[in-house]
C-alpha cells in the first residue's frame, strides 16, 4: 500500500465530522481556519458555529461593527485575528464584490491570510493543488519515515 493510500485509509477510519469539511464555500472554510489558529477544535467549534450563525455571508461580516465581531470572539484571545477577520471581509466586499476568492494567489493577497491559510482554503474549496504544510504534517512525515532528528519548520 502506498504512503498516500495508507494516509487516506487512516483518515477515513479516524476523521471527525466537522461542519467546515462538508462544504466547498471558501468563506466558511476561511472562518474555520482563522478561528482554529492557536485553538483546539473542541474550543473553536462553538465560536465557528456562532460566527456562521451571526455572519452567514462575507457581506454580513463586513457590515458588522468591529465591537460586534470582538464580542463574538471574546474568549478566543489573539484579538488581532478577529480584527483581521473583519478587515478581510471588508476587503473581499470592496475588491472582489463580495465573492470570497478560492485561489491561492487571490487569497494570499488578503489581510491576515498567510501561506498556510491560503493553501488550506484553496485546497479545500476548489481542489487547487497547493501543499498545506504545518506542524502536524511534519510530525506525520517524521513518524512515517522514522526521522530521528527534529524537523524544524
């Protein structure tokens, strides 16, 4: 069995059902990625659900008052993420007519979106072939290939 087949098989047996995995909407996927930065899924899920409920579209988030966004974010910490989230929604409305981009190159141009988040959103929303590499990926690869030295990323 190839490495990719083994990895896919493991995922199919162990995956968690999460709402952002049941959509290709780049706005929803982006929300989950921003909320889950520095946050465990169990803690971030209620925030994700609250944001999607309160701001179902990028227009809704863009039109909100910053205080409203920060209040909903309360408890997650790293408030710059919430401010960037709000500003990015406004940027999407102005620069993309409210259509949330799904390509890596367009996503990377948005405030608060770095290479990992751009790759994740592009991969999950439009199947763009861009690598999504973080500490978890490094750990899986180091274990699978039995690397003895620490992998710095």
